[in-house]
């Protein structure tokens, strides 16, 4: 059953986002978005085990090939990307073929990049199976692979023709991955929808219990909010930056922990906590707001993981590498209030340094 269907319109194409349950048993959701007579599904073993058969059954009238990639962010590489292209060539896929990404954000990013490059661009469909992918990665057209020197160094913006998010997929997602995805869900409430933030405060237990109606409402709301932002700034030149709330600090934590100990969403949650406290220091958030935000993160079982909190100097160094500090000028996404994020260069490097030093001493989630 479709719970919500949203259409995003760009210069040259549209992208339909479907959120619901049992969507792979409804041919009228996927089939109208397939072009040509060939399909290449890109997935991973664990995901294939649960969801490949129903998808293949839906595609019995097509030449349907499958490639499985290894699991883990370390495999989002140009070598694995080339394997997808090799498979397309080996199975004689024409330009009219459709690539389907069946998996989390890693599979979506690498498959989208392959679709953008194969024969100068083929049809591409996202079937996201993780919470991060359903609320964030699958929407907006950012595709990429990593380089030894950093994440997402090579990629393009290339829109899928549709995104099919079935909440039942989340039932097999490892619990830690699900919780990490909640950081991105909370982010949307903070960045652009105070009403959704209040809804999350009331419904976090139901979300953690993965109640279908609650999950559908949360995912559909996040998808619609991301769609609204992306539609106004597809190329990520301005407004879209607000969706990076918590990500600059989060990236410094990921770098300090070498991407092994801490999941992306867990790092984003700590980043959100830091952005919250810095916004309060500027007098933008009240202490009551700060308490509400930290409480919601804690309620979602976020910011509990043991990890290395970098020194203020290391934080600043990573931010400089990320071009978030340029010629002594800082660019941060902070909160004017719950539901309103802004990009600001109002914080000086010295102010940030002393804030981070204090946070390291205090422990980031203390109120
Ligand atoms: N393109 C974007 O706009 C965007 C936005 C955010 C994140 N990303 C990217 O997304 C990636 C992170 O995404 P992710 O958190 O989904 O990680 P992921 O794709 O690595 O998935 C995490 C793990 O969960 C498993 N998994 C996924 N769905 C499952 C299911 N339903 N059942 C059982 N196991 C399942 C995967 O096999 C994997 O082992 C990163 O590469 C990040 O850079 C991209």
C-alpha cells in the first residue's frame, strides 16, 4: 500500500518518491518507471537474501541481471563501480536499460554513479532498504564513490526516476543501523519543521518499536522535506547546505575514529548536539530548547556510543580540510530556533576553539 507519493520536478526530468509497505507486491509502483527491456539490479548478499526474489518476480518479463557488491563503506570505490559497468557490458545492456539500486546508501550512491556514466546516462531507480537511505541518501540525486583520500570525492548529481521506500525493509536492518538513521530523522525536524520535531518527541517510542504507521509518517515527512529543499537547490549551491546540520562536526568525529568505531548517523547525532550548544552560546536557542533537543537524541538512544572525542585542534584541522574554514572564515550550519537552520560565518575560529575545548572537558551531551 502506498502511504505517500511525492513528485519532484527538475529541468529535464521528474522523480517520484513512494513511501509505504509491501510495495514490491504492487507492479503498478515500479513497472511504469522501467524503460527498455533490460534491468540490472545492484545489491548486497544480506539484502538479496530477503528482497531479491520478490523484486525478480516483479521483473519476469525483462532481461533481469543481478550484481552483488561486498558490504561496507570501504567498498564504495571506483573498482566496485567498474564491476557494475563490466557487468552491464558483459550482459549487453543497451542505453535504454534500467539500473536498480536495492540496498542502503552505499549501494544507492555507487549505482547512481554507474547509471550516470554508463553510455552517458541510463534510467536509474532507487529501492532504499536502510533508514538513512530512505530518509536521505536515495533522495536528491547525489551519487558518489570514495577515494583513498576521502569520502565521496568522485560523483555527480544524477536523479533517479523513482524512489521506492518500503518500511517493512527496516525490520531486517541491524538495530544499530536503524538507530543511526534516527539522527537524520531528528535533523529534519530541527532544520525545517518544528511541528515534526514535536511529533517526534511524542512518537519516539513508537518509532523505536518500528510501528508501521509511525515509520511511514516519519519517512514520508522526511522525504517530502528533503524533496522541498532539493527542488529549490538541486545543485547544492546554497539552501541545500542546511541539511548538513551536525555533519561538519560529525565528519571530524568520523575522521578521528577512522570510520570504524562510529557510524555516520551516530557522529551526526553528536554533531547536532554540538551545533545545538553552539547555537545557544550565540543566544539563538534557549536553554529549554537545548534540553529538548538533547533529550530527544537521548530518547532515540543516540549519543551513547563510546568513541574518541578529538581535540579542538583536530576538529579545526578536519574542518579546514573539509573547506568549512577558509582564510580564517568559518561556515557553520546552526539553529536559529527549533525548525529553523541557517548557514553562518558569525563564529570566529578562536570562539569555536574555546567552545570545543570546553565541550571536550564537559562531555558533549551534558546539559
Ligand atoms: N547521496 C546522498 O545524498 C547521501 C546522503 C547520506 C548518506 N549517503 C551515503 O550513504 C551511505 C550510508 O548509508 P547506509 O547507512 O544505508 O549504509 P550502508 O548502505 O552501508 O548500509 C549499512 C548496512 O546495512 C545493511 N542493510 C541495509 N539495508 C538492510 C536491510 N533492510 N536489512 C538488512 N541489512 C541491511 C547493508 O548491507 C550494510 O551492511 C554512505 O556511503 C554515505 O556516504 C549518501
